[in-house]
C-alpha cells in the first residue's frame, strides 16, 4: 500500500480511533477485533486512492472514449466509500454493546471523525441523562380511577347461587351453600334373616358366632 498513498484532501479516509474514555470499558477480545476492522479500513482507503488517481488521469485526457471509464470508476469509488462507512458503523455498534443502556442510546447518533464517537463523550452522556430525567418529570402518570367491581375477579359462583347474589346487591361475603339433609337409613338388624329358600342370607346381615369347640375336656368359644 506504499504505492497508493492516502489522498491528502480526504481526511475522513483515515480510520477513527476509539475514544480514550471508552477504551477502558472494552475487553481485549473486542480491542483485537476493532484493530482488524481498522486495518480493513486502511485497505479500503488505499483502493480509493488508486481509483482517484485513475480518475484524475482520464479527466485530464478529456477524451470522449474515456468517459465510460470515468463513470465506471465513479461507481466503484462509491461502493468503496459505502464499505468504509459500514465498517465504521460496525465498530461503533461493537463498542456500544459493552456500555449500559443510557450511554449506548446517548452515543447512537454520534458522527465519527478523528475519534470513533466524536469529542466530549462524557458530556454527551450527561446531557442525555439530564434530558431523560426531565422528560420523565413532565410525563403525567395519573390515570382515571375505574369503579371497583363488587364481584371479585377470582370469585366463580355456582349457577344456583348467582341469582341470590344478584338479588342481594352483590355486597357482603360470598354466600355459602346450605347443608344438605342426607336421608337416614334404618339400623341394620343383627339377627339372621330367612332367605327365599329358607336359609339365612349373609350379604347384609351379621353372621352368628361359631359353635364352641371342645379340646381336652374343656370348652372353648365366644362368651
């Protein structure tokens, strides 16, 4: 790139440097990546210098046959300039992602020059914080109060109680269901019952105790 020196009247073709205030906030990995992007911008600036030199030759010749080359070289130079500007925007985005939300928003629309985020970076961040605070103080957070509903949102009454709840005006506590009177059943008899065949049915009746057994001349059984 020594044979393609940078154009002297285009200082913006020199890669911007990271601001001193922000250089300490980024880590070594991001610093190495930013250096690679800066070297790429140096190469793009060298390509633009070669295209500009050819354009100067064709313009000085002032021949009709060379006009098509002039337009082609002009389109190439515009593409190279777009790529140079895009690399600058990528470098800014990489640095802003390491900052907090307030500082990142404050430096979003800054123009790059000799420094990547211009000059007076800390003053820009302080001014953005003051503006954000003033904007919050001017906002009206009061809202019209809505009438509170008498029925809680999480109260789901059974259908049989809704009519009674509406008739009472919906006030007070939620009515509880009344206790049901379960039907009473007669006591089951304890004695044996004769079935249809004359025998005793043991399905719903208590069984009679077994007869006592004699062992060794003694009688054992239930008393």
